[in-house]
C-alpha cells in the first residue's frame, strides 16, 4: 500500500508543472476520450508515444508511473482473461480440451489492456503535475458557467480536490490498521480467497471511523478559519492562458487529426 501514488502531487519544476491547470484539465479530459477512438496498431502507438513524451516533459520518475499501474493490474488481468475465454471469433491460435483461444480474443485483450494503461498514464500526468490548489482553481474556472443555474461550483471543485488529496492518506491509514491487526495476531495471508477477504472485514470498521474523524477535524478547521464557500473569496494566483497552454491545445488538435487519419 505504500506504493500507491495516485492523488499525489510531485513538486518539480517542469514545463508541464508550469502550465495553466485549466489547459491541463481540458487536454487530459480530451485525451481520455480520444483513447476510445483508436482502433489499430498505428493509432495506439501514437497515443503511447504522446504519453511517453508527457512522462519525459513532466520530469517525474518513470518508476512512479509504473507504481501507479499496480492499481489496475488486476483489472487488466481480469479483462484479458475474460476476452481470451469468451471471445470466440477469428482464427484459432491455441486449443486445448479445456480452453480455446481465438485471434480476436487476443486482439480485444490487447486493446483493453493498452486502453487501461493509457488512461492511467494521462490521469497520473494530471495528478503528478498539478497541485490540489491549482486543480481546485482550474475546475472552478472551467465550471463557472454553471453558476447561472445555481450550481455550487466552488464547493464541488473543493470536494473533488479534497477527495483526491485524501486518497494517499486513506491508503496509509489502511496500511497502519493492517499492521496493527497483524501485531495482534490477525492473519491476512493464509487460507482460501474467501477467508482472506473475510479477514479484511475487521479493518473496515476502524478505517471508516478514522475517515469520519478526519472529515470532522477538517470541517472544524475550515469553520474555525472562517471558510464560507465561494462567496466573496479572492485568489492569490490569477489564472492566465500563456503561449505554452495554447501550444498544448494545438498539440492535442494535431494528435487528434493524426489519429482520425490513421483510423481511415
């Protein structure tokens, strides 16, 4: 659990860190949608190349991106096995009395796996290079038109930022509780799958109590400091679009054009 890095901000001086959070949010959101339009080897290679460039420009250690993949490794394995077993079209690649693997099953498994990896890479790029404060300000600015319909934009952005910020904290708290349970004789590793899952039930109750306590402490601290939401609040940093942000959006347009051309 100490290897879980999702939701963490890595304070490094890089080109991606200096970009406007609104531009990064728009770029990542559009890239996440664009991933599902890729349908061949060339288009997926292009997206993997763009993701690799983002990793290099962020100057974040590639090991952190690899560690973030641990969260989805079981999902990738499950979907891969699902397609290998139940997709029955195309040529037969491997056959046994129990299992028959088809060419289309391998293709679908590879596509889903690459999609999961790309989704995690671009989401991690946004988290690693954008501080919670900047992310809150960016989301609030992007959602500001919804104020016309009385939507609590500031509160929603603050809630999303706090939720992302507390993901590593909750993982650390879970690890602490598991170690405390092991010190008292709890066994989380022996037995079948059902017994292992059942052994984690005593961890959930103290974790929920700790989460509610942290939420209450945070609410008390915000009230003690006079927090009243977005009404009348000023900002220390005024967001502004620079040439680098425009370059980022233009680069997405180029990638999207190239991808749709490759689809044809």
